[in-house]
């Protein structure tokens, strides 16, 4: 039985499950697909194309979990959720996993009946303004009106930054991300603030993207990653190790293009990852070729990054903190052994 209580978080009352039942793995196997909570449209992360097909690095994470658990990355259904709706949808069992540019924080990890399974994008909050305003720094925003999503860490960080720097703030809040973008584009506020990656993505939706610039300040740490219900360690393990498998595959040079050839490698690490040796799949409760299916059908972490948000995409994001640890970044897979 689930008991629901209420927690006040960043301006929104959220129902909290204090006794989430286990068995997501069995539920997924029974229905034959994963229900994945995503954004309502954030290019590069989770965004539907004109045919309604969802793409992005958050979408890839859900597809990778489906490949690991069901052997088929296409066995995913997507639920577009606002920032206000996302946690309740997960707590209630409406979705099996939340993969929606969501920041890992202490309150979310301890008070909402949720568990974060890792970080698939290290980010930080920034500001976007019209270039013709002549503003060069966020410290010049005293008295500015700022468009922001309600009930988010973004809203809290914004308030903290202005208070810390003794500046007056006029927040203009909306529930849905597209409402925030539309309001900023219509000139209803001076500045738009969200994660830096989000600013790069949402700028593509503006009438004249080139007329807007990102200010240099990064005012927060925003580790973004997949979230599952608390109390179901079996499912948490699968989601967590799916992300690690994608990162480890990149570390080992295993790609969707060479994964079949790599099954014949003499490298013990590659052989364990691809299920040629060891009991990794058995210990997770999935087939031995779980990680092979992930890489073959979805790709490694670097492939996903480059495909949707990398330098050759409209977002043109550098790897930065999301480079592998061996390249000076923070992406570091726990050993798949």
C-alpha cells in the first residue's frame, strides 16, 4: 500500500509516496514496454519530430533501458510532462522512469520517495538576453524581469542569486517550458533563465535566434539524470547500470558500428561488457547480452551526445564537463565487472 503525503518544494506542493511498491521490472516485462517521462519538448534532450517520434539524449537513455530489459530499444512509450507534473507522475506509477533534464538535489533524493540513478548531463544555470540590450554580465540585471519555470530548481537558484548580489528581481513564472519561451520571445521579460543546455536548445525556437546571447555567468550546479521510485532496488540497478554501460562502452571504444566485431576482442573488459564472459546480466536479472543490445541499438554515451547535442548539431555544445574522465571530464562509469 502506498501512503501519500505532501511536500512543499520550490513553490509547488507535491504528493510523496512513502512506501513505493517494488516490482517495476516485472511490470515492464508483463506489459512489454517502458513508460518514460520526458519533457514537453526540449531539442537535443527529449523532443518529438514532425512525425511524433521522440529523440534526444534523455530519450536514448530510456531506449537503452528497453534494450537492456526487453532486448528491443523501440519498446518505449513517452509521457511528456511539465516540471510541475513530473514527480507526481513517477510517484503514482504513471511512468516507470523519469528521464527529463531533472536536477539531482538533496530534497528530491530524500523527501520525495525517489532515487536518482546517475548523471547523464552535467550542467549549470545561465541567462539569455537580447543582444541589443548591451548587457554583458548577469550582475547588470538589477531590477530585471526574468522568465522562469515555476516549481523548479531554476526558480530557486534565480532567487538565491539575486538575493546574494543584493539585486531586485521581478520573476515572470509559467508552468510549461514553451510558455516561458513564448513570453521571453514576445518581450514580456528582460531575461530568460534555465540550464545552459536548455538555453541553447530553446534559443532554436525563437523568431530570431541570432538576436539573443548567453551571458557568461554559470550560477549553479545542475547534475541532470534519470529518476526512479524509491524502494525498488532491482529497477534502480538496471537503470543505473544502463547508463554506466553506455559510458563504459565509450571508454572501451565500443560503438554501434563495431560492437559485433568487438565481441571477438581479447580485452577482458570488453568481453565482460558484451556478455561474452561473466555473469553481469544474470546479476541484474536480464539477459547476458544486455549491454550488447544497448550499444548495438542505441550506441555508447559519446554517440548519443554527438547525435543530439554535440558540436555538429544546432545546439553545438562541447563535451566540457561531460567528456570522459580520461579526457578531463566528469563522465566516469563504475566498472562493469
